């Protein structure tokens, strides 16, 4: 999530966000890395298994959620993102995202 294991050029390339629907400033995707409400990570799933590890560098925060299910809820949200969403909402309220790179 910080790019320290990559060259500076590779991290810039990885975090060059693609703007495809439903991508927004709250949700975007780069080269194997997602941005979700200010957190960098990538959700993954296999039959019966789902994970969502996300990192926020400015607070050195890491949230990792694992589930032994890959069945989405009624709103088509994966099990891990259903848990992850409320957790990061609390963290983002306690530690507001920087505005304009501040």
C-alpha cells in the first residue's frame, strides 16, 4: 500500500486509476490495486472463500477481512466488503481523509 517494495515508476503506474463505470473518486482501479474510500487493496475470492486486505498509508492503517463464504448479500456485496465497509467508515470518521493531498 505504500509502494516501498516497488520502484517509484512502478508505483505510479500501479496507482494510475482507470475510470470505468462505476469507478468514482471513492472507488477506482489501477494495475492490480484498487482504491476504495481512501484505502488501497484488492479483494479476492475463490469458491467458498473471500478476502479483502486494504491499507491506508496516511494513518498506517491496515484492515484485513477473511470469510469462509463467497456468497454476496442481497445487494450483491461480497461477505468481506460487507464487513470491511462499516469498519473503514468508522476509521475514516475518526481519521478524516486528507483533502487536496494535505
